[in-house]
C-alpha cells in the first residue's frame, strides 16, 4: 500500500457515506520501559494511524516538545485522539515517533520509539490484545481490538457551574459482540476540574445497535467518598443524543453524535 498524503485526518467525522464498517479501537497506551531508572520523564512526539479512508495521519497521541506529557514507567499515556474512527476494512498503518526530552537542546533528547507497524483487518482479533512497540530507549504498550460493524461515537463533555474543584474520572464501556458479548471498559479522562470547561472530544468505535456506556466518577475535595454517575447511548447510523448530570457543585452535559466512518 502506497501512502502519499502527509496531511492530518479530517476533523469532520460526518463526511462521506454513512455505513458501518470494521474499525480499530485503541483502548490505551502505556509507557512500558524507559532508560530512566526512577522518577518522571517528559514525553513528546506522535502516534498516528493511516487507513483507507484518506491515508492521512489520524493522531492518537500528539505532543510538541514545548508541551510534553509527564509520565513514569508503567503509567498510562493520555491519548489526544483520534479525530475520527479508524477504518479497518483492509489495513491500517501505525506510524510513531516518540522522544524523551533530555535537556535544553533537541539534539540531547532520547528516541523512545520510531517506526511503522501494519495491522491487517482480516487477522486482527476482536478480543482486546496488548502489543509492545519496542524502541532504542524503551517501549510503549498499546491495547487495541477490532470492532465489527461499527460506527463512531463522537463524545463531547461540557462542565459548567463549577462551585468547587473536584476530581473527575471518565471511562467508556463497549460490547465486543464477536467475543460472546465481552464488555470492555477503558479510561477516557482522569484529572482535576477547577473551573467551567469542556473536555477534549473523544471518538469511540461502537458496534451498531449495541450500547455505549459512559461512567463518571466524581470525587469532591475534602471527601473520601466518590460519586458515580452512569449514562448509556444506543449506537445508531446518525443523529445525536444528550444527557445532563446535575451535581451540587457542578453541572455536566454529555452529547454523543453518531458518525459512520467515510469510505
């Protein structure tokens, strides 16, 4: 397969024909090994997928050297994408170039991983599997699976009327119907909310006519107990739905727009 387009994938997930297809869902990225024996590192670079939709770079992770993510060995690398679903009717090419900031000059940085890996839609498992991407100065573990007959759920979360800061954890639950209704839960966001804001947009592959579950865990400052709120959305070819969560100290609006991958 020849790739000649070096641009970034389209932001609009609604473009093209709206039909379900096999999609690749990346559940998590984890820093498996580093040359640093202890402590945190500053990580930047990118991991991106190219599929047959437009062969453009669909970034799963992208950070500049001026805005690195701080992680430790064994910890989750927070993803920044993808911008749209990753079609897996044929092949997907995964490109990666991730580096460890190691000084004032870029020439002093360490190359964590660098290269490409190809995933074949005919051979990719429906059960979540973890693969290791090895590099010169460490490794990244990626958990992913094929989601059959899927559409993309574009999840937007807006937080308003914040009265006091709180910790927020958001995870998603999807059904992998080809593996005897196995339900996979994976984290989308974890952090502290101190003011009204919107979270980044999340794009999740969901099999048509199954249910996307979203789980919110909210911990108020000064309290040892967590509040849990759940909402669910039935996967459709198009349209959108919303859910409102009212708390004493904040309001959370969840909107899910259904968008089949353009083919």
